[in-house]
C-alpha cells in the first residue's frame, strides 16, 4: 500500500485553497513503492500509452496490456460518459498520456484524472479490482444559504437517483455499459443542484456500488453544507455543484469558485 509521501508534490500542501480549472488534472497518483526498475518496463509503458490514446479516443474506454512475464504493463483509459465520441474525449486522453509521464517519470504505477477522462497503468493486472486506497476530495469553501437540512435531503435524494442510474448502466452489454449518470433538481426558482457519478467500466455492479458509497460518505465528512464537492478515487468519482457540470461545461463556473482539498487515504 502506498503511503502519504508517495503522492506527487503538487498535492503535498493539500489544504491550500485552489481555483479549479477544467484544463488542470483533478488528481494524480505516483506510487513511489513501484519504481521502473528496468528498460523493458519503460518500453512497455511507452508502447501502451499510444494504444490507450488511440482506442479510448474512438471507443471511450479501453483496457489492454503490453509485454510479457513480470515486465508486462496493464493500462486503462476512459472518457467520462457524456463526452464519448467527442473531440473533448480525444483531447483529454492525449493530454493525460503526456502529463502522466511528466508527473510520474519513474513510477510503474501511475494514475491521472481530468474532468473528462481517466488514465492509469501498472505492472499489476488491476482489471475489475475496486480501488479506494488513495484519492482526493475538493469542497467549495462557501456554505449553502437557506436551510442546510433541506439542502442535505435534496442532495441525498438526487445522489441516490444518479447512483441507481449509473449502476443500471453497468449491467448493460459491454458496448453500452458506461457506469455514468448525471442529474439535476430545482432548489429554488433560480437555483439548481447538479450531480454526476462515474465508475471505471471494468468494475462489476457490486464493486461500483461500493466505490460510490465510499466516495459519497465523504460528503458528510468534508462537504457538509457546502455549495459543491467532488471525491475522486482510481475506481470512481462523485460530484455535486450549484452550477452545470455536464458536458459541455462553462469553465468560468469553476474558476469563479474557490475550493479546499484534502488527500484521501486509509
């Protein structure tokens, strides 16, 4: 299990306030306990990244491997469910493949999550494995106005709805299963609450459900009464905001909001 110190340096000061941009990665993880210890692993990473970009850009998701024996590298790339077959998906995966090697140049286990895509590689075959060992949570520094209890009730109902829909979509055939759902509900005439969730497509319905439950539990711990929150892990992420977050998004909404963040680990 990776320790706190294995996170990339950009997250060491985890409680600093930050302005979030759609162009910045939400989260990255470089496993300091898994170094690239031979040239063959490095070569396999170099081989697998363009394949991940090519296949995920056209299919929205792929899981594949490169190499053999102990040097084999496994990779997963996935676009968010609402940007499939779009230029945004392709652009995001390409950027992720470039940045992951810059952030984790010496690690054989690396992950990077952007708003619209996720990319990961490892020398361990992680397909289908639930992973909430490390992650990150952001919360809006501003509290909701009005009745916090009423807001919490509406948020809970909307979250349950989108989770149920995402789980249903994981039971579809392999071509159409996306493990993603979004939803919205009116709080007042002028205020709407938006929510979305997603699991990686390699997960079973049960594993996805466990991951989302773990992520959502952070709402009470870090995001109680907050205007917005997102909790991200390797296997899933959840988010709610008081501005539209489904594609296409207006990045101005994110940059006008200030968030605090905290590393999530066992």
